[in-house]
């Protein structure tokens, strides 16, 4: 937000005719023409789909599921349908280039990383990264220079690193090709993107921002800073998260000359599917038009809803909803007001229990939950009725908590306990000869797997890190209290996968 104001808000945007929707129009024409198709998809726009499936999914889904080449456009892509839609997206959000990606930000972050640091090259990465970034480190063969987040020990909450942390990291790793920052976090805490971008540029390298949770940010000046307004070079968003596109809809945004758009496009092509979903493209196209035409008004209403929700939730005994105090304490640069991070420790239950009670007893599903809290995200799709349900559910959870089982205590690590030493390249550790050893014997050994409480999905252990007693105690006690670690070889963490010692 601050960077936008400094620059004169959104002056560089919206030069194109945003009433146009090239992908939606092409789909509509395709359906209207009634093309007879002999290529994929084999369901032939729904004709071959079992009616029982159509009853649930709807006919429109299949009627609009077409190939990009020789479907949305001709064999030569001569109408430039996709390019046109991407140009409109770039124009809408103040980027020079936008690329649609149909495999979620999980793939986009990997491609963005690869476009800045090739195999064996170094990239500074905020260690509160999502597991998709850590998998990128493994697959891409990136040499990570981890930049540790600021840790709020009272709330057990990690905040993105600050510009000075990044400067120190560049001094320590002068060969780093760039930096990857994650903001907003799952809990709505935002980094000083402009400050970090300035440091990166001082060192002559690009900043990538994983703004997976920030698709709404370009469309309202009272929301936190959008990476393209704060001089980031590449920004990745998941439009399905805070926006209105279907799942897996992700967009890369690019500006400046530190990352070559052809390099980004070609490296993305290495990882991407050759059968991109037209449903993703179409919903991205429609989202952009909707936001340009009505985003400000819709998000103004959502901000007012969030303010009301904060006030009413804040008045419930035993529950705390985080707000501006996170910023004042110097932990966060900004917070996203639409993310309600709700601390339930005062009720004597964990966030896991709160989320389970809400779903099982009240049919209300929260976003992330952890040992301390749950989050509720409001989008432009929410209204007074959904906020009433949210507040009423939290009141009911206060009641439910009285008879809930007391959770076993969690051994929270200290800030240092989470800063593990990297002794092997994550890729080398992951692909090494491994063994599964009892957790107590894993202390001091080198992790060969990611151990990630999910959601929110930030790995406690990354391959190549030396496992500490604190990390093991945290994971074991966390699992006993309801933490889920679905992808670990042993999700119960009674044992851990470590590099075999010769
Ligand atoms: C910070 C962050 N980056 C990337 C991703 C991956 O995004 P997607 O689910 O769109 O693949 C997530 C998913 O939650 C995330 O939280």
C-alpha cells in the first residue's frame, strides 16, 4: 500500500480495453460454431461423460474444456487469444508481462526460481517458504542461501525477513543470483517488498515474490503492497486463493530487465503441462475483467466486512484476532486485513481442535490451522451473511471448547531451534542413500526428506539440514496434539528419513 501511494496510485494501469475477454470470447465462439473435434479431450465437450458425473459437475464444465491449440485458437495460434488475455492481465496489475500457468503456484514458483538461478546456482530464499519452493530447490538443484524469518516467540509466528536481514545474507552469499521472498504469509503477515527489492537491486540481482496469497492486492489501495508496485522483478500469484479463478490458476508477472521474459517462458515450458486447462485460462480472463471493472467497489465492501468481523470476533472471550499490533511490534511490515488469524489458545484448545469442531459440528471450514490458531480469509465473495456465520461459529466453538479434550502440551522451539544448519545440498540429501531411523536417533543426522506440517505447508525440516532435538520434540509433540505431516515417510514422526552415513 505504501509503495502505491508514493508512486501515485495505479496511474500506469488500465490502458487497454478491459471489457474484452479473449479466452471467454473464443470459448463462446467455439461452442457456438459447434466444432466437431477428433483430438483431445476425449469426452468431446461432455458427450462422452457419464450423466451421473454431469449431474454433479454440470455440463458447462465439459463444454468449456477444450484444447488451447485447435480449440481456443487455431493451429498457428493466429488469433493470439492467450497472448491477448495475458497482455490484458499485465495491463490490469501494472506488470510488463503476465503468463498464465495452469499448475498452481506450486509450479510457478519453481519456474520463477529456475529463471533466476539455474542448477547449481545460488538463490537467497526466505526460510518460511512453502513446501513447493523447497521442492523447487530439490528439483532445480538450487543452492539455497536461507534467510531466516523473524520469529515471534509469544505467538509462535514467523514473519518475513526484513531488508537488513537480506542485506546481511547477500554480504554472506555474494554469489547469490537473486532472492525469493514469501509475502503475505498464511497468517496474513506482509513483508517490506520495496525495502527488500531495493537491497536486491543494490546487489544487481532480481527479487522474486511468492505472492500466492496476494491475487487481490493489485485491485485496492487499502490492501498491502502488491509486488509489481514495489519494484519486485517477478511476482507469482495463485488467483484461486484470494481471487475467483478455478483451482490451479496461477499467474507470473514480470517487469524490468533483470529477468528475460523468454528465459522465464522457456524455463516454465520445461515444467509445464502441454495440455493446459481452458477452464483455468477462462476463469483468469474473467477474473481480470471483473476486478478492473468492479474490484475497487467489491473490495471496499470486503474491507468493511473484515473490519466488522474483527470487532465482533475481538469481543469474544478467549479468542484473539491478530491486527495492527503485529506491525507495531516491528515484526510485520503490514498485515492483510482480509485475513483473520484467530488465536484460540485462550480457550484451552488448539487451532486443530477448533477447525475440527467447526467442520464436524457446524459445517464451517476454516483455511489453515496450527497449534495456536485458525484463519478465516474473507474475499470479495463474502457478505454479511457469511460473516454472521463466522462470528456465530466462533461463539459456538467457545461453548464446544468447554467439553473438549485438553490437548497435550506442544514443545515449541525457540527461534534458534528453527534455524537448522544446512550441511548438504537439499538435492544431494534428498537423492542420497537414505535410512529410516527412530526419531530420537535422528538428532544430529542430516534430513533426507521434507517434514512439513500441512497446512500451512512450511517445512520444519528441509533435506540437507542437521536435525536438532528441538525440531524433533516440536514435531513429535505437535503430532500428538493433532499436527498433520502427510508427506513425511512416517507421518507419525516416530521415525525420520535421514542420509545414510558411510
Ligand atoms: C506461500 C505459498 N506459495 C505457493 C503455494 C502453492 O500454491 P498452489 O496451491 O497454487 O500450487 C502456496 C500454497 O498454499 C503457498 O502458501
